[in-house]
C-alpha cells in the first residue's frame, strides 16, 4: 500500500474503529477493499488499451508515413526557397560579370 508502514496502518485502523465503531468497521473496510480493487482493475484495463493503441502497427505505420510526407514537403519548400534565392541573386551576379568584362 504505497509508503504506509505497520505503524501508520495501525493508527488508521484505530481512528476508523473510533469513528465508525466496531459494528460498521468491517463493512466499511470491505467496501473500501472492493473500491480499491475496482480502481486497480480499471487502471490496468486503461493501461492495456493504451499500450495496445501505441503498439498497433497500422497506427505506427500511418504516423511514420505522415512524418515522411511532412519531411518531403519541408525539403521541397526549402529547395524552392533556395531556387528563388538563386534566381534573385543571379541578376546581381550577371551584372557584376558584365562589369568585369567591360573593365578589361
């Protein structure tokens, strides 16, 4: 039960005995045990479903394919930006080469 030691559990039981009394304490502890069992089972089921969804090969392949598509689009946009920069800088370079040839 987590970090509870024997002393802490004994104190909790004594407080429960004082608050609930000897007649209702067994019923309350039984209900508490059932509730904890149900919470643990629900938690295990949720964790199992989550792991199954993460490990599903179809979902994984779909995610990988989308990632590849995103990388390809990014690469294409970078290449197009690079071509724009080259064409924008080309007239400047062309003017400088014409100036050099006129100087000679």
